[in-house]
């Protein structure tokens, strides 16, 4: 450690020690109240070096252990800032926000930058040394001081000013002209010349005795363009960068002139906050007065720590204070609306926390009775407090538990809990008289004086545990007023000497006529609750004669003078609690109520609740105490609670017009957070939109209104367009869950209010798109459309084809019908012709046979006759075929089915063809597997089929005809007719079975073309089949198939 740093260290230590001695004496007045944010509330570390507020309204805090982002409710912590070399750093030393919203983070080893759109911390400089300060100028130069060395980055180009390494550079600032100023630890300012890229020197302390006296720690530019310079031990200097003139700030307290300064913030035009090693100094630049704020032991509203490192004023007017040990404190001017009096270590404070009655004497001093600390006297002009504690001394209070108080002239009547009545001299603060067991001729039934009311100059009404008593100040006698009021009296309201209202602990409200001692209960029958169960806490009369009644558990009642009209105000009307402890009529437009859950400002004209104040607004406690409140002569209101006393001037309480932004702070789907622009499978989040797959449709949304004054009181409402168009109201809940949202587009809106009446104009918005399943996606719909179109086209096409086929079929059927008609006509013609020639041929045949028998041994003539006979037979045969075809195809062939052994039948037919085959030199054979195959068939039809097939085989063969008979396991017989004639083409294998069809190469062979057609038809009629074997490569084979008879 250098000698310079050692000297500074010892000076800081010495100043801290001296200031701590004075600080504990309470010599500095303090009316600033702070809220604390430490590790217990989620802060990552209680050492906070730097704070900024980003453009969205979040507060960022740099600590020893990570970067924290705060939204008023939760801290989001960023750890493990990693450089390209793999080194990590969590020690955040400085933060800077540029004018486009980029956050620069200086760590112990380098600099990162953060852009919200990317949600990525990008390293831009690694020095291996701590970053002392960084700023960006108007020319977009980023200036960085690291371990007192200077760097400048522009357009990713890094320049180091090594010529300044010998100087201990400490801080940076940019003046209003955009000029860069750099401070050193020897009191010299360096002014950058942007044209020459050089620095000019300004020596602030030319007459310094040693370097440690000139150590500059911080530079700060105010709104007037002046530079404030904080030193380590040489005070504060205000410097004009234009004239180079300086003004040393001279504090009246000499100790402040040598305090270590770490930061500045301009609170308003004339108020400068200064962060020091021992608290905060608030300096008024106009009046030159200063206020010193520091940690007070036992005061939870003072600064948490004295070593203040950074200051930040947010958009709402609040001040954030980062300290070395105390985390982050927060101050807002609204917290000072309520001045606080509570028990502390100093004797100058109030003596008890449970404050009961508050009254003012003729000097306007307030007398404050407590239930746990005796009596206090408060001078409202100088705020001095005098504590009056009980002791055995007769001139002191008899007991510490004080309830009723009543000042009359120079005397104060003090009622205690079970220790009687004390009469105190207001001027001397001494007890004059004490009434306990008995006094004079009167014996006290009890010693608990709960409340008082002045009836006249001589008579005091005393509310006690067991009734109402009247105390005569001259005779010193105390007597019960009425046997009907033997109950615990909590409040007394004197309208006039005969018209008295009495409130009881649990017996309701009564009216007392003092002239005749008549006691009448007053029914508050707004509900079915019995009168005897209503506890009265406070009674007050307004200028119109109405009586305002506070109760415990039933809210507040307003009764007119005739008691005929009763109005009840309760939680149903907006009260935070139904226990109203004190009612103070401030003016015609404002009534103040203390309750069990806050302080209420109500308009008596329409009973509208204007505002509810709680601890979030600066109260000591939300729970106030019975009948504890007072309106002082200076216009201030005082209310007692179970944790002390508050005071405030209602005219000074101003409602803020600040419209806090509302931000979506986190989104989770199926329990997994989705950061900005990161993806979870196909789920993507941008600044104000999120894209989700259909599997991830259960969403949790966190949001926050970035108001830091009373975040606990902010209520929210939301709506989800696409699901529900109506606002859904929430209390302080900052998370909303949507389960199993259907696919589609949604817009989530969220809005905030702090008073449940006026909703902020700022609305948080999030666009949500849940992608459909693939079969529901636009691509799928397009595909469905295209497929549908394709199907329609195909259907139309096939319909068209079907229609064409149908039409072609009809045309073909018509053609076939026509052909059939022609064919039948032709058959008919041929049949008629056959019939016509059959008879003459028969007549010719008979004489011809006779002529043949008569003419013998005439070879020539006999040969001619044989030719005639053969042709005659041929014509008769053709006519028979025509007639047979006619029977089969047209008129129907009548079958006579009988069981036939097909073997002898075939042999018989074959035998008739042996001679022909022999003549033609045809090798003729018949093969069979067995001698008997029984089929059920028409014998004549079978003969025709076999005959036709055998004739064709012989007719078209060259030298081989083979008939083969065999069967298979399917109980069928096969008769094949094979010949070696010209091979029938495969493409004509079916056509040869058509009538009159003949092969072109067989035209020279005589035939009708009907044999195969007749044979095929006859085989089909008998459940048989006639086919041509197209697989055979050499021979023509016709196969006749019939089922065997079982």
C-alpha cells in the first residue's frame, strides 16, 4: 500500500471515529426516513458500489457478488460475467447507462455491455484490473478508467493512454459542452482536447502540502454545467469548466469539510446530496445550509450504514443509496410526510411505543400518554420531548400505563391503569395530587381511569372500569353518576352540560341527561348484532351537530342530533378495517380516521374514501391505538399507534402524478422461464411478444408496476383478449397463470393502481401467439386446400373418365346391340337359307344315292357323283352348324345332363377320324390316365364339342394330332387337343373363339368360323371351359375342362 493511500486511510478512520462519537449523542437532527433492501430481501450482497435506472424503469445495482435488477418487489440476479478467455467475474464496480439504453458494466477485471433486446452481456474490454469509472461522451467515445489507467473505445477500436499511467486517474465526467474531464489523486484535472487527442491540466490545489491532501475521488456535472469535485480529505469544490474558477464549500461543521466524498446527486435545483464515508450530507446551494444523515443505532428508519458509495435519483423522485455494509436504502419525500416518534436509545425521544391519549395544554404543548412508558411532553415548536417516568417519589407519576388525559388550566389530570388518578402541574412537570384507594369521604370502586371529559370548570367526568364518575376539583370528591352505567367506559362526548354521549367497551352507546341522570341506550341497529356487543372507541361532534362514532368491529357510525338518522361506514364502503380507533374532523372536506389497518382520509360530504395510508407510505404501524389522536394548534395531526406516534400536516401531503411504467418481468411456460430472445424448442420471446408451440400452452406471466414508493399497495387488473375481454381484478398479486390455452392469437393487458380509484395510463402489453399443431397450421390448411382441390380435380377427372366410359359403354352397347341385331338378322337369314336349301339337298341326296347304286363300274361317273355327294354333305353339315349355333347363341340350347363316361365317348369319336388322319398322313394318338372319367353333361353337346375340336386339330395340323385325357386334385378332367399346325398368334388367342373369325393365314382352308364359338358356348353351358394354351411355344393346344361327377 502506498504512503498516499495509508495517509488517506488513517484520516478516514480518524474522521469516522470522531463522527461516531458525536453521532451517538444525537447532535444532528434528522427527519428523513429510509427503507432498507438487503440480502434478507433478495439482494445478492450488502456491498453496493453503483446504481442506475434503465429506460424501462428497473433499478440496477452492482455488488460484490453479482448484478441485481430490482422491480420494487423482487431482485433478479445476474452472475458469472464471462470473458472470451473463460475468466469469470461477479464483482460489479461501476455501471453506466448511455442515451440509447445500453448498460455498461465495469467489473474487477474489465467491461461488459448489456442490451435488453439480446439479453446478453457482451465483454468489450478485458484489463485484468478493477474498473474505477466509465462514461460515454457526445462523440460516442466510451472512456474507461481501469486501475487508474485510461482507455477509450470507439467503433470497437481500443486506445490506451499510456502517457497518463504515472498519474493516479480516479474519476470521469462530461460537462455540458461535451468535454471530457478526468480527475487524479494528486488534485489535477485533465481536460481532453478532442481535436489533438491530448489533455490539458488544471491544478485545483496548487498550494497543497502533500499529495494525499489533493486526492480527488469523484467528479459530477450538475444541471447548471458546474462540476462538483469530491476529495478524500480536502472537502468539496465547485468548479466552473468555462472559467476554470473554483469555489470551496465551507460547511459550518468543520468535520464535514474533511469527510471522504464518494458520489453526488442533484436532488433538485438547489439541493445536492453528497455520499460520504460517514453518511449523507444534503447541501442547499442557495441557503448554503447542510443536513447530515447517518446511521442511528436503534432507529430502523435511519441509514443502514454510514459508508455510502453511490447515489441515484429515480424517475419518481426517490433516492437510492448504496453502501458498503447496508445494502441499498431508499428515500422518497413522501416518507417524510409522516414524522415519527418512537422509542430510541436517546432520552430525547418518546418514552413508550404504545401511545394512548394525546391532549394539548394551554401552551399548546402536547401531552402524550403511553401504555408502556409513562408520559411525554412534546413542544410542537422545537420538537423537544420531555419524558415523565413513574417512581416512588410522590412528585412523579404513580404508574407507567397511562390512559386518560385532561388538561384544565395549569393542571393535567392523568388516569392510570389500576393506579388511580394523578394531578400534574403543567409548568413544573410535578405531581400535585394522587387519588388511589380513598380520598375524603369517597371510596373508589376501582383505580382504572380510562378517559376524561370536562363538564364544567369544577366538574370532570371520569370513565372508569366499572362506571361513569364525576370528580369535583374543589371538594376533591368523586362520585358515581348512575347505577345504569356500571360498565367499562371508553369515551365521553359532552355536547352541553346536560347532553352527554357515553361509549362503552362492549355495551354499546348511551345518552345521559345530567339534569335528571336519565340514561338511554342508543341503538345502532344497522345489523342484527345486539347492542350489548358493540364496542365504542371514539366519539366526535361536527359543526352540524352530527355525532361520529368509532367502534371496534363495526366500522364508523354518523348520527344526527335527533338520533333518527344513522349512517354506517365499514369495509363494505372501502374502509381497510372495521375497527375505527380515532376520528378527527379536520375541515369541511377532510376527516381522518385511525384504524387497525391504516390511516384513512375521508370526505365527510359524500363519505368517499380519498386515500388509505399504511406502513408503505411511511407509517410506523398499520395498527393504531384506542382514542389516540389530536389536532394541534399548528394544524398538524397526531395519531398514536402500537409502535409510536406520527404527526403530519394534511396540507403538505401531495398526491403524485407520476405514472409508473408497468413491465412484464418474467414469463414461464410449463414451469420454465423464457428469457428475452432465447428459445425453448420453438418458443421465442421478444420485447412485447411471445411465440409458443401448441405443447407449451400453460403460461405464467410476472409483471410489476415500477413504482418504488409503496409497491406493496399496488393493485392490478388484467385481461386477455382472445379469451376474456373483461378486466379481472387482483390485489397485490403479480403473477397470473393461464392453463391449456387453445391455439390462436392473444393480447395480454395489465394495468396498475395504488389507490384503487385511478388506474394508471401506462398499460403493460404482451402479444401471445400459440402455434397450432401441424395439422392445424396455415401450411397444413394450405395443404388441405390443395389436397381438396386435387381430390376435386381427380374426382372430376374420374367422373369425366367414368362418364366417357359410360357413354362409350352405351355407344358400345348400342353398337353391340346393333351388331347383335345385324348378327341375328344375318343368322336368321342364314338359318332360313339353311332351312330353304336343306330340303332340296335332302331331296337331291336321296336320288343321288340311288343313282350311285344304279351306276356301277363307271368310274368317271361314280367319281362325279361322289363329288356331288361330298359337297351335298358339306352343305348339309354347314346348315346343321348354323342351326346348332342358332340354338346355342340365340334361342337357347336345351341341355339334357346325364352322367357319362367320357373315355369310350372320346374313343368312339376318334375312331371315325382315323381314316382321314391316315389319308393325310397325320400321326394321330390318344392318351389317357385311366379308363373311366364320369362327368355330368349333355352327350350330344359333348360330341359336338369334341368333334369340332378334333376336326380343327386334323384340319390345321401338319403331321401331328394328339388328344390327351387327364385329371387333377381339384376333381377336374382336362381334354387337350394338340396339333403342329401354324401357331396361332397370342394376340388372337381370344378372338378365334368369336363367331366367323378366321386367321388370315388359314383362309385357304375351308370352314365357317363357327366351330370354336359353338364349342366354347356349349362348354360354358355345362360348367366347363374351353381355352387356348398361350404358354405353349411350339404347338397349338386347346384344353377342354369339365368337373368330375362325384
